[in-house]
């Protein structure tokens, strides 16, 4: 076995180092940020699954990289830049991809253009390459007080808006044609929800990076959907799974110093596999 991998495995069970690091303010802020993101991911995830928006979420998170890299180049707030990039992408997806048959092609066109800009902005950035690379893999320990305040404010806003539109949005997600016939503003709700997802994806970049946001926004919800179809229980389980992955990923990464995204994605995937096994057992017909 690779010596470095062995060293990581040994340090993962070094609970003394983990407990010691928990005394630092930046670690406590990271855990709080992870808990907030877990709540957001769990609340939005089931709706994302039901609306078949996984590709859109992946694209939105990567286009947050465009906004973040532009802000990095301009010397502005990277967090605000990521949110701005995600919101612009979400609005473009909602407006240009209104027709279902055009949605994937529109997302692909906007995504390729946005990523091209992101590559250019990161190439032009005169600072350390590690700073721009962290946008891809996340840097939760660098959240800081201002970043945590921004995260909290955005999370409160997202949850508040979601609470207001949840019932009509759930109706529109389950049966859009009937919802439209009954006067539900399906297109407006789609754009609003896309913006909420964009904000959550941009915030998720701080933990797992632009490349792996799906591990928080999609995987926990997909796992929950394997064991229950009830909207409330699906949401509660998705929140539980997302919190476990986000907070647990940070705790496991502290002692070995491995990127948090590695553990977050691994925990999410293990939870998903376990839920698949449970779901298959539930689906088996009872034997007489």
C-alpha cells in the first residue's frame, strides 16, 4: 500500500488530533458552514431530483466557478462572485431552456461558454495557483467570519423563499401540466427555484468545490428517494444524509489534512449504496 495512503488511514483514527483541532475558531466556523449547507442541500435536493435537474445543478455549480474566478481576478469577494455567476446561469437556463426538448442543449451551450471564460480568468489571475485551484476542490477551512455571515444570510433567504413557494412548487414538480391548467405559474416557479438552486450550488463550492457539488445537492436526496417516496420523509432523510456527509467529511479530514471534498463525496456515496440495498429489500415481495 502507498505510504502516503497508509499515513492518511492512520491519522484518520487519531482522535486526539481531531479533538485538538476542534478548539480552533476556523474549524468551528467550517463545521457550522457545513451544517448550514447540509440543511440547504437536504431541503432542495428532493425537488431537484423530482424535477430532473441534476445536469442543470452540475452546470450551475461549475458556472459559479466563472463568477468566482472573475471576482478573484477583479479583487472582489469570491463568495459573492460565485453566487452572481450561479444566479446568472440559473436565469439563463430558465429563460433559454423553457422548452423541455431544448433544455439540455441550452445548458450545454451556456456551460461550455462559461467554463471557457473561467479558464481564461484563472489563467489571467496573477496570484498563487493554489487559490484558483481551491475553487475546484473547495476550501472550507477558509470560510472565515465574513464568509460565514454571507452563507448564513443567503441560507436564511433561500429557506424563506422555499417555504413560501414550496406547496405550488411541489405541485408543479409532480404534475406540471395539471398545475399549469389550474393557474399555477409553473415557468415563474421554475426560474425562482433555479435561482435558489444556483445560490445553494455557489455556497456548496466552498466545501466541495465546483466539480463536486452534486455530492451534496444530489446524492443525499437520491439516497433518500431509494427508501421512501413520501415528500416529507424524503426531505428529512436528505437533510440527515447531507449533514452526515458535510459535517462528517470535515471531521474525518482534520487529522490527515486531506481535502474535505474527498470525504464528503465518499460518505455520500456509501450512504447512497446503503439506501439502494435497503430499497431493494423493501421492494421484494413478501414470501408466503
